[in-house]
């Protein structure tokens, strides 16, 4: 191994000192080390050793920063840009694709998701190992040790992700399986490495125009949910079609009577076709939601939004039914609008904003009032080209809850829904992405909870969007 010069050591020191402890852990994993020692000195030693072991150690270093999403380090310390690194990596990648996948999943896994996965695997992995596991990487390493997952075997991982309702991450795993299982990929890779590539240096990448003209295999950073394939095999845009005129249908169901009118004005200003319903029962709510895809005028719209304000429990909404009702399962609402159940919305963004006022968990009745067969939808005679879209794709699910006692206050209005209104209006003016809009909502809720610890709001955000959604 070559001896590092002073400039290389200084660069590595700057990189490591800019990383958080969790980022250091991910870096070690990408480097092939699975121990939990993420002290700065240890990480610097490992990184120095790895960088010096490669002919083009600088390419290895910038690829690490790319997958850690530390684009600021790329710019300030390594004196390059994300675009230049991605161009260079089109013709040469160093890091194992499997470990990149694991790190990307780890970054997207919330603490609640990790707890759910640990519970799911409680009979598979030793209890003491599960107690020590702090994040997804810890869990995946233990699964690797037992040879339950590996670069060639990820079926268990995919199934676990689906079972904890992270279909978006499960689709990332499915795409990885397709990439490693395709025989043509290996011959393409061999051809790719025989093609002269632009050499990446510490001052950036040279001959970028030449590299673009060679058209190597596309570089995939995040292994997103596979996009649909039309008959023409055209590559879709990276954002959803979401026109400013008649963007889509919006259904607002207000079973509390406080914020429905405000939401109606908000979504009309965003150029949605809005229908507002108040004080509905569970049966009436189901009827209204089914009616969305029976209306032929909705078939040509660019998307769908649904806002529901209701009392309920962790998994069910009561609407205006009494507390001894079995209510409407939140999962049932999503099932009504999957690509299978509602083909006319396949490939289009479907947004759900739920404000729930929590009531004590009730006992389930002996006979469920709304079984799965109640959710069957009418057949749709339209022709669709979206046969390759995962059923759960293109969903944005924002579920907020707070205690129902807040409704006892005079003129109560949801902090969450008001924050959503303001963020949506700002997002429209700034042409922001929906994810960025929701980040502003999160910030408002965080500040509110700090000032009002007895009146806290909680948000569960999940999405399977395959593209950017701009307002």
C-alpha cells in the first residue's frame, strides 16, 4: 500500500471531522467494516487505509460522500460537485451495490420502523442482539451473520419491509434484485469497463463530454421504486405531471366541523376540484370515497388529494359513529386507491392528509362491520398502460393526531392543518416539492410542541412517491 502524503491526510481528517457519529458508522459499513467503533481516530485510520489501497483513492472517497449525501463536503473539501461525481461513476463504481442499498434503507428507516422490524424478527434473531440493535444497519448485520440475507439473497429483507408497511423500501430491494439477477447486466458491465472512461482527479473530472457521449449504464443513487414501463419504453420525467389548471380531485371529509371550510379554500386556491362533506358516518365516508373513481370527469385529472378530520384510534377513524363502533380502518382508505383498485389513478400522485383526534382504544365487536369485501370497487373499463406500477406506489400519507380534549376548547383549529395551509400556499408561490412543504409543517409542529407540552401533535409521514411532486 502506498504511503499517504500530507495533503491526503489533511483531506481525510477534514472529511471525518465533518461527519456525525451515525455517518461514521455508515461510512465504516460501506468500507466493509461492521464493528461499532466509530471514534474519529479509528475512522480516520480505516479511511486512510481504504483510500490508499485503490489506484484512484480519490474516486473512492468522493463516492463515499455521494452515498452519505454529504454534498457540502464534496464541494468544500474535495473541490468537486455532485454532478461531476455522478458522471465519473457512470463508467466506474467502487462501492458494493448491496452495501449502498443497506445504507440507503438505514437512512430512510424511522425509529418506529426499526422497532417494528425488530419485533417481526424477535423469533429469528437472539434477544440480546435485538436489544443492542439501535438502527437498521445493526439488524441487517446480524441477519448477514446468520446468512439470512446477503448480496445474492434479499428475499427475507423485502418481505420484512412489506410486513412493516414500508412498501417503498421493499420496492427498492426488488429493484436491486432485478439488477443483480439480470444476465445481460454482467455483459454490459464488462463492455462498460472496456470502454475508455474519463479519469477522475482531485480537481474534478476531465473529458466529461467524452464520458457522456459514450453512454455507459445509468448510475442509480437511491434505488428508487421502479417506474412504470410503457409500450414505447420511454424514460419518464423525474417529476409528476401536475398542471396548474384542474390539478386533480380533492375530497375533504370533516367529521368534527372545525377546519373543513379552511381546507376547501386552500385546495381551491391550488386549482383542485374540491368536494367538501361534513358530519359523515363511516358508511357515508366509504360511499363518498368510492364515488371519486366512479366520476368520469376525474379520469383525466393529474392527481388526487384526500383530507379527513375525525375522532379515532391508532388504526381506525370513527367519523361520526359512536365509540363502540369498529370504525373505518386507515389502511382501508389507502387500499381504495391502489393501482389495482383504482386504475384511473395509477401512476398519478395520491395525497392523504389525516387529522385524527385520539379517543381511548375501543373493544372490537364480534363481527367486523367493514370486512375487506366491503372495499371492493366497481370495475373500470378504461385501458391502462400502467401494468408495471407497484400497487402501493405514488402515495403520500400524512397522518397527524392529538388528544380529543383539545376539541373542548372554544373555536379550536388544528395546528397541523393550519401549518399545512400556510406551507401549501408558500409552496405554490415558490414552486416547492411536496416533501419540502411537509418539512415546513414538521417545523411548525415541533415548535408548537416545545411551547405546549400538554397539547402535543404527532405526525406519521410515509410515502411511495417515485418522482418529485411540485406545487
